[in-house]
């Protein structure tokens, strides 16, 4: 049967738990695969060709590489890099400098100047891998806390010029254009706390009053940010929460992240814009929270063991009428190390488990590795376009 929908229409129909012309196919090839396919070292895309500082603005070079990869493989594009240039009363200035450049790595340092003192973070760029934040701005939570409030300024407005151009001219009907935001909790602070989960855990128990204040500041900022984003009309509001139930307990997420998630998903629903949440790692308990307590429309990547704990068939039976499900194919065992025949079997099983009646997007766990064979991605697309027809 011929396809009767554009990729954008197909994805939006599925995200709203509808039945499109076929199962959409949108594997997570968010960084490493597009960089490899471009024929350039990864640091060309992330360091040399990215004109913006590491402060949340769009990496246009990566976005262009992704859209080229989406066209090459024939996937329904999921453009997850969108951001809005916010106008604020910020009192933070920053200086970015390259502090190391060798044959195998480039290291940049961003120094932030606040009225309460300086903070800095460092990013390491490698020729064949995604950049890594190797030094993070919060070195001592109690001492650094007075500086943190300046990272959540009042939002006065926005400039959507770049976002509109990307949405209309780069993405168009080839897929969905998303604005991305976060919610309070360990899954967000992991990018700010030196020492990672251990340091965050000590801070959580040693300074509960400060943690509560940090949650309040971030909640206030995110809700205003999302208000601006929804006004600028993305195709989808995308909530990034990698490791939400892997880096912290369900009770901790319920306390810190869920209240904000409830607010912004309700805002999106009222604005008529679908919302999607990404949380790699464990997600079974989170699916229950989203379906029963929020207005989120879609969750991904629903990783299978051992990386996650999602049973796709069971989740579909319990929550498939409330949530669009996206993902579940193992990025290592199936996509990276498997054969095209392995991919075909896994993809058909996922469609059998979750696609009936609509509301399923054929996809993978969290990001396919750089060396994922092209033939495996092509096979995934082929299954969606043949076996996945409604």
C-alpha cells in the first residue's frame, strides 16, 4: 500500500495515540551516527562547526547532519535539537577558551561570572565520540549555592528567528521539530555537579533546605521557559530526563521532578501541542506516573533489560490507550552487534507487541552507537514500511 501521510503527520498521529498510515520509524541516531555518516570527525561537528557556546543553544551543524542522515536512511525525522533564544535579565556573563588541543582531544573551559563569584565547567571533544562535560560548575554545593540563583533569571521574551527557520526550512514535513526542556532532579543536575550521583546524593541529604530551594528556582524558570516555547509553536514539546529513575529513586523523582512535569504537560495540552518525555534506563514505574498523573503524550526509549526494565508488550496492554510508546530495540545487542535478520525479528516483535491500534513509534533504546551498521538501520526502516502498514 502507498504511504498517504508525510513524516510529520505520521509521527504526530502516533504521538496522539492515533493510527497513521503505517508505523512511524525513528531510531535514536541523535549524534554519533550522523557525525560518522557526514565523513567528518565528531569534533568537527561539535567544536569547529558549532557557532554557539555550550549554554543550551542549538547546534546547527549537528542538526544539519542529523537531517541528512534521516533522509539517507528514509526515517521519520525526530529533530530533538530545537531551542529558543530567550531574552532575560541575566547577570551572568561567560568566557569560553580552549585550554588544551592535542591530536586526540580538545578541552574548552567556560567561566561564568556571577555577582556572587565565579564558576567554571570544562568540555572535552574527541575525534570519534560525542563531547563530554569533564568538569562541572558545582564543585561544592553549599559554597556554590548563592551563585546558582543567577542561572535562573527572569525571562522577558524570546527570539524565534533561528528556530522558525530550522522548523520550516530544514525539518519541514520530513519530521517533527521539538523544543527541549528539563525538570528538576538528579537527571538534570548530573550535568552540573562535579562528582556526579554520589555528590548529588550527599547534597540531597546534607542540605535538604537548599535542595528544596533549588527545585523551586528551577521549577519557576522551566515553567516560564515552556510558556515561551509553547507560544513559539514547536511541533512537540520534548522533556529530556535521561536516567530519571536510574540516577534517583522513584520517590525522589516524584518529589522533585514530577510536580514540574505535571505543570508543563498540562500547559502543552492546553496549548494544543503534544508532549514527549525521554528517559533512558529504568522507566517502568515512570510510565505509570506519566499515564496516571500527567498529560504527557509519548514516552521513549523504553529500554529493555539490562539497560532498562521495560516490557513493551505489558506496557502496551496497561497504558497503550493513554501513552504513545516509542523505542525498545536494544542499541547494542540488536542494532550494533546484531545482523539485519536480528533487527528484522526484533522490529517485527515490537510491532506485534505495541503497534495494534496505533500509538507506537518503531525506535531504539538510547542512541545507536557510532559504528551501528547501515544495513541494520535500513532493515529497521524496511520493516516499518512493509510489516508496519495498517
